[in-house]
C-alpha cells in the first residue's frame, strides 16, 4: 500500500469516527450529565510518593459513564506539560508507573479527574491536587538490567 493510499484510509477512518461521535451526540437518547465533580481520594494533596508506581483513586459520580485523568507538571494542565492524559476510564482508579516516562523527580506534579456522562456530555473537573515525585535513584537502571536479564 502506498503512502498516499494509507493517508487516504486514515482520513476516511477519522471522518467515520467523528461522524459516529456526532450522531451519538444528536441521538434522541442523550446521556445524562454527571451529577457532580469527582472527589479525589489518593494520593492525598501534598503526598510524597514512596514508589514510582502510583494508583490514583477517586469517588464515583452519579450518571458518570467514564472518567478522564490528567497528570501534569503545571497546575493549569497545559498540553505541553501533561504526563498523563488518559480518557475512557471505566472505573474509579488508574495506575501509572513513572519509570515508563523520562520523568524521575524530584518534582511536584498535579492531578485531576473529570467525569463524562457519555461521548458528548462532560461534567466537571475535580479539584486539583499535588504530589511530590522524589528521585528514585538507580531504580530505572536496575529495572532495565532486570528486564534485559529476563529476556536472555
């Protein structure tokens, strides 16, 4: 398949997807708006992580179909400072390992969660919390060493 054909297929796929989303937004049975903003549970505001792996937890919201989590280096969550921007989370938690990214502290990071009532019905963002990511010295090197030893 040529590059031109592949680009054409990508454009058609994108148009079909957006057409599907728009038709769901205009359907007779519009999803309900989430009743409130999610309440963040863990990590608590100002916590220092004890491990590079963290599970973010929040309370469920009535009428929420799914959630979005953002973790960033800036309290305003500018796209250039986002580390995590995960959508379509069906539960009330999300686990993330900071070793999978090039960030390894020391750094203060911020997080928030938004609730969605469906594909087109956004509720509200939670309050913003911060947490401190310390420098986990040597863990990345040890992790890579163990991964390479296990693959041999």
